């Protein structure tokens, strides 16, 4: 079986590694990939989606796995182009990927299918947004488009709301687009992942990520500074409720709307006092949640995704470890406002009994060096959360580079 994975970050490194460990032992390729990923998957000579699909046809690729979301909505859409070429794709078509690409589309979808979520209003102008906020704080403002994780602001007061609206509506920081004014939901957050193939779904191990840069959730939002995953993160009764009230109606809604979803679907949830509510969908696995979840999955992920891409899911192909997994991110100095490249990474060879996934690294004079904001993910498992936490931090502490940033409370905050 020949599989191409699309993407280049730590999530794709974890996906490629999990696929490489699949019982069916696929031959792997990655586009655009990274030097670390190329240790497990061959690079692809392509430039743009059309040339990529042409390359897949030429190579006889059996399955395309979409890691990163941007390709799903670029040009005609990765999955659409794969379908036209007769190549199974594990990732949704452009029409369905609007669930992530457009916050307004997702909100209308949730409302139409009776899926619990916060109140929201789409606004066109600064004045309309102010009116929708109506002086009620905190409020949540969202740019209606892909904004690399920077398009959401939870505003505690008028000053921060005005600042965000100014950036979006006046400076057009993310380009043209509407702003969604949303009710601010309160409660613990949890990320639930499902593999979806038409009307069928399989729920993976849930996770919780650490979005802010600083310990105790201080400072600005990032792509994610760590994650913790375990089956027992969510109580069984609550998971049943999430499945009944959110996952099932979403999958049924996708079918009803003729969107024919295939791929991983990420439910960003808030566990409010009134019950679980959905904040957002992402049409992919989470990053860094994927790095935490994948080590808990064994069996044949490659065969599972291939069958899913062709229209059926066999949960029996996979086994989910009952333990805990903790992922600690090492980020480069200045992240998330900026990042540094070219700092030599030391100590990787000392890491034992933990997995290291590369998010932003490059080879430099025979050594690994930083090449981006998030640099590495160090992931350790354990029968208990404490065991996994201690191990992940102990191993992450062995790795270092100039100005490296790590949250010491990953796996601890929210639990202790
Ligand atoms: P998103 O890009 O939609 O995932 O939003 C990023 C983060 O903003 C989420 O993980 C939440 O922490 C927060 N957030 C988004 N929407 C809401 C909401 N309606 N209420 C409270 N917090 C939210
Ligand atoms: N960790 C959050 C995300 O992948 O969107």
C-alpha cells in the first residue's frame, strides 16, 4: 500500500509514524514534509495541488491522507481533486471543509441540526459588531475565515474588543471577511476526535490542549504548547452525552446536507454547567493533540484510513491504549509573536522511553536546529497521569536550545 501524507508539522510527523507502525506496513510519502518526516516517508516532487495529484497518479498512490487543513480548501480542494482522479482521500471535500474554514458556516450548521452551541451573530461592519456585542462582556469575536489560529479573541472588556475589531474591520489583518460575535462559554475545554466516513464514525481518545504560551494559562494564544490524552479524561456518562448530543447529530447532519464527510473530525468542546457545547469543528486532527493521541493507537491505522476513505470504517482494526499520554512542546524564543531559526538543538540523543516529533526543525551541519515557532513535541505515556507527566517533562528537560520555551504545567494544570 502506498500512502501520501499532506502537511509538514509535528502532527504529520506523528501521523506518518503511526502509519509506518501499521500492521500493513505501507510505503510512505509526504508533501511538503520536513527533513525529520523524510526519515520515515519519501519526499514528493510536486508544485501545487494539480501537480501533486498528477504525481500521485504516476506513482500509483493508494491513499492520500490530509494532515493539514489548508490544502482541503485551496484551489478546487485536495479531496475534490483526488476524487476526480479516482484516488481515495482521507480528508473531506472543500464543501464539507467549510466547517473549519468558515465559522459562520459551522455555526449555521450547528443551529440547523440542533447541536448545542453558544449564541452567535454574523456581522458585516464595525457598527454591526458593536451592536451585536451590546455592551455584554466577556464576549468572543471570530474572524470568519482561516487565520492560522489568530482569528479568535476572547474579550474581557470593551477595550480589547475594540482593539480586535479595529485589526479585523479597519486594518483588514486577515483580509476581507465578516466577524462572528459569539456568547462566551465557560467551563473546562476538551477536544474529541472522530474518524468519520459518511454515516459511520469511530471516536478516538479525547485530549485536552494547553493553548496559551505561559504557565497558568498566561499570555497570548499559541498553536498549542502541549496536550494530555486519555480515555478517562472524560467520564463515560459524559462521553455518552457528547456522542449522543454532538457527535451523532453532526455525522447525521453531514449526511443530510449531502456533504459526504471522510476523514478526522475534531470537536472543540466546552463542558458548560448546562452540558457540553461545541465551540468549533476542525476538519483534521489537532496539533499537538495528534502527537499525544497517536502513541495510544495501535493496530492498522493505514488500513483503517484506506477503508474509511473508500466509505466504511472498521473499529476492529484499531486498539486504544487505556493509559495516559502527555505531550510537551518546546517552542523557540519569541514564540508566538516571532520565532527563531538556526539554533542548534542539544540532547535529543539522551531522550529515552519517550517519542519526539518534529514540528519545526532542520538539519544544519549534521545536527538538528530550530526552524519555526513550535520546534519539538516530547511525548511520554504511563498507566497514570502522574507517571506520564513526570516522564514527559523529565525527557523534555534533556533537550535544549537557545531560548527554548516549555510550559512546566502541561498535564498538571486542570488536574491538581
Ligand atoms: P477557536 O479558534 O475557535 O478554537 O478558538 C480558540 C480558543 O478560543 C478556544 O479554544 C477557546 O479557548 C476560546 N473560545 C472560542 N470560542 C469561545 C466561546 N464561544 N466561549 C469561550 N471561549 C471560546
Ligand atoms: N490544538 C488546537 C488545534 O489543533 O487547532
